C-alpha cells in the first residue's frame, strides 16, 4: 500500500510534493512542524506525528466541514477521521453536529504530549473518547454524554492525540487501553 504525504505546515494539513505557502486565517493558529514531500510506506503505520505528516489526505472538503481527513484502523475497525489540529478546530470539535457517520471520527492533534480535558458542551450525540500517546497507544477511554459540560481530564500527561467516535464503537471493535491506533491508506 502506498501512502502519499499529509503535511502540517503554516497552511494546515495539505497533501503535496512541492513547497506550499498559503495565506489563510488558520496560519496564525496552526502549529508548524514544517516540510513537504512525497513519502511512501507499505502497510499501516502507528499513529504519530511522523505518520500523520506522511499520511494521505483522502478528502479535504467532502465531510462538509472543511477539515482534512485520514483513514485509521483501530482494533477490528476502520475509521474515516476528521483531523482537528488548530486551537479553533479543537475548541469546536463535534459541537452542533446532528450525527457522526457510523465509522466517522474526529482526531485531535495536540502540539505536544500533555494532560488534556474534554467536555461535551453543545455536542448532541454520545461519544467514546480515547486519549492516545505519541506512539498511537490508547492510554485511557471514556464514555461522554451529550451536552455534559463537566470536563473529563486525562490521568496521564502523555496525551498527544484524542480520538472521538460514536459511543460504543471502540468496544464493538475490541479497542481497549493498550491498543494501537494506526494510520492506513
């Protein structure tokens, strides 16, 4: 399986094989790891900043929300995940949405490993939330209730990614603490 690149640069997450320097509103808030190029990998790779940098953006606007998307595998399941990598995208998350596709997800990318807290303000659907380390290993899993503004804080300060899916999806696909989340084509 070949995978083309997903570049996190000043323009956000963009695919390509040439240097891109786009001027846009998210330039100010998007963290930068720089670089661009075309990379190929065989098979799935663990969730990490490097794998996201090299992952294929398969749909940049088709989700209707303008967020880049990546394909992930988790346990026995496959997900189409929207990538929230800016502070504004993370603050908005899945708020105000009526539903999430059965195999849909949102992947929050933190600029560094840290302790995190998530809430469900203005979120209409029940979700499962996995806190994930920089190697793609699930550290913690929580059930989240619609509209609950009580922060759910991580016990770990090693959270680099947060994956939100429909409530029960993780359990149905055998994802538990210690499972690895993989970027796939």
